[in-house]
């Protein structure tokens, strides 16, 4: 069970960042190598999740499964 939670913890920022990076890449019309895209997607996804959690705390929204499931549905 711990290994699944670890995989989920690393995969969710990558998926969110990969989605955002793909949108940005299509706007600029520049192709990146897969290794560059994966590295940047992890960093962008982690930053986005950090801001999302910060805004949840700022707006005093409880950190529950429902509040984070929105991100997974959008990605």
C-alpha cells in the first residue's frame, strides 16, 4: 500500500504539469524532448499543487479528498 501512495505522490504532479506543459508547448509551437518535458512537468506540477494548497488554506477550505479530486479530474 505504501508503494502505491508513493507512486501516486510522484505521478500526480507529473500528470498535472505534463498537461499544462503540453498546452503551453502548443501555444509556442516548439517541441521538447521527452526527458525535458518530464523534468519540467514535475517542477511545474509541484509548483501548481503548492499554489493550489496555499489558496485552499487562504480561503479556509478544508483539505479533503473532494477538494483535491477536482485537480485530478481536470488533468
